[in-house]
C-alpha cells in the first residue's frame, strides 16, 4: 500500500493506493489550518515514504531542438538548457521525444517545470519537519500517456480531457504516445449541456494553439477523448459532431478505470483517484525532486535493507540451530539403537562361544594363522626398485631390446639346494629374494657374436654392481657355448636376428613395503 499526496491548486489530498485501486483518506485546504490538520494526520501514521503527485496550473511545457549527444554530455546539455528556460525554479525535467530525420538530426526534447516554487516548497518543508521520506515529485500530465493506452484511439494525435479537483479541466496533448503539451483550464460545476459547450470551446481553442506551436502535423486529425461520468458522456455523444480535423470520443471514466485495473471505480467526474492509481501501478520516473529532497528516502531504504539483512541472519541462525538440534536428537536416537544392537550381538556371541569346544589344537592353529597373516602383511614387496633397475639397465644399452620379463618371490637364492625345514625357517626369517627372468634380443645384429656377447656382458656387469643385486646369470646367449648344449641353426646369407636372443636370471633382495 502506497501513500500518495495529491497537490492541486487549492488543496492537498492524502491517498492510499494499492494494486487494484486508490482511496482518498482526507482532503486538506492549502492554508495554515489545512497544513496543521495534515501535520496531525501524518504524525499519527507509520513512518513510510510518500509520493507527491502535482496537478497545478503553473506547470509549463516546451519542446526544443538540441544537438544530438550521448551519456553525460546529453545530461549536461539538457540541464544547461533547462536552467536557461526556467531560471526561477529548481523543479525542472527534460526528456527526449524524438529526433529530426533531416539535416543535423537534432533531438526533440520536452522541457517542463513547476514555474512557481511557492506552490510546492511549503509542503516539502512540512514533510522535512516531520522527517517523512519523499519518494519523488511526479507531474500528473506526464503520466497521462499511461492512461492513453487504455483508450480506443485510431490516431497518433489525441487530446485527453479530464476533470480535476478544485474546478480544473486538464487538457493533455499526446503525440505518438508522448506527452507534448498540457494546460489546466478553470471549469465550474455545470450541467451536462453546459459541460458539452465547454468541451467544444476548449477543443477548438486548444487545436488552434497546437497548430500555432506546430505540434500537430499538417492535415492530421485531432482526437478529443473526454473522460467524465456517464450522464455527460451521453450528452457529448448527442451534442458533439465530428468536424474536419477534429473527432470526438467521449468515454466513461469508470469504464476506462476498470480497463486500467482500478476495480470498483465509481461513476464520477473527478479523475484524481485514477491518476494516483496509475502512479502506483506504473513505472514512472521521478520528475521534479532533487537529490536533497530524496536524501531521507535513501536513508530509509538503507535502514530497511539493513534490518532485512539482520532479520535474514537471525532466521538463518535460528534455522541452523534448529537443524543442529534435530540432527543431535536423531544422532542420539541412532546411537541408542546402535548401543542396543551391539549389546545383543555381544550377548549372542558369548552364548555361541560357550557352546563351542575349545581344544589346544584349535588355539595353536589360530596362533599360526595370525602369525602367517602378520608375515604376509609385513613381507609385501616393493616392486618399484626392481622395475626401475631393469628399465635403467636397458636404457644404458640402447641396442638391447626387452621382449619378456617374468618375476617371482623366492625364499632361497638357489632353489632346490636346501631341505624343506631350512626353507620354512628362511620363510619365517623373512630373508627372501625376487627372482627375475629376462628375455631380450639385439635390435641390430651384424652377425658378430663377439660384439653381441660384449654388449650382453656390459649389461650383466652393470646389473651386478647395483645395490641389492645378489646374482646375475646369463642362462642363454645368442650362440650357446655350453658343452652340454646342442648345436642348431641354418646357413643363410646376411645376418639372422633370431640368433641374437639372450636370457638372464637376476636375483635381488626383497625391499619390504607395507600393505
């Protein structure tokens, strides 16, 4: 619910506006007695920002041409020109309405101002005295284009005529959905027939003035949309006939209000409630309030943001605490369940253990199993040293190629030379070895077995010198020279790579790791 002050020429009205309408709380005359009453009412209300909607006779509109500019240059250019046009008032506003299509393509800029600052400043001083935040000062004519969207128009040039408080007839000219001119003419409470005569006279007068200002394109028709009660609408339809350059489209104010989202709008002549509803429901920029007028509003928003942040922190902390309490209760219940289940398992285990026979052989077997498990866990070999050793050896001899690599753990340096009892004792003593069988060949064999043997011997000598290597044996050479070996082969031209194969047996002490 928004709080809106409607400032007219003779009165100030306090409105409460919601999503579906607005209602006048009280109307105050613009004198000392009325401001005293307004002060008392605002003092009794909750501190909340107010919007000020002005509907004054002394509001002037001018459309000017300015060089096209961007960003801050445009802001400064328009500000200097507005100051030149309206020197006696700080309540000025400007907006771009279009751009020329030829020549320098200047911007069309609409300048407006509240030319008599004395109409506004007493009310602003009252709000400042009560420390009431001001959200902005808004021009009623400049928000009329929001109302024009709900009218059945067939032209880009329309004149919206509404009746305002304090006997005012507001005439606002809109071209291409942009307000270019507005005037507030006096009107007395009259019969429907007298109202028709006033509308006819004002329509012709305003059309001539707009033509003088060249605001209406040549040959364009001006649509007159008069919004009033149903009785005057019927009188206008009977009396006003379309003329060359002017057409009349009277409409019921309550029907247009319902189209604009104002529920339960009465069949009335005065449109102040409808305009406050438009201000509350449409996105309207601030028109005339300066930075010093909005300082309290910014402070109020900052305080609200801080309170909201503190509230969110408090809610988050409470939620987190509640979650912790719930989690703690759940964990406590779960712990009790686990404790009860553990007691049941222990009870069943003890019952089953008492029923099982215990013999010496069973205890001895259990001790041996535990010892064997400890031995296996402690004797987990670290193979990284073995692989690194073999890789480094063949890297030193680039002409030698590894074809197959097998390894196994052995408790004996030379298997088959010890008794079973000695082997079992060696197993328990953890004095074990890694036995590797390596098969390789020469990548480039020229046919010289002497050179082949030299390369293999260099590999063997290097392996024997490495720490942890207990023995290195050549079990097969490119040409087997053992006495008990049989001679086989074939006579062929050139070299034979199959004759350059060799095998090695490498025994290393195990470097025990951990499982």
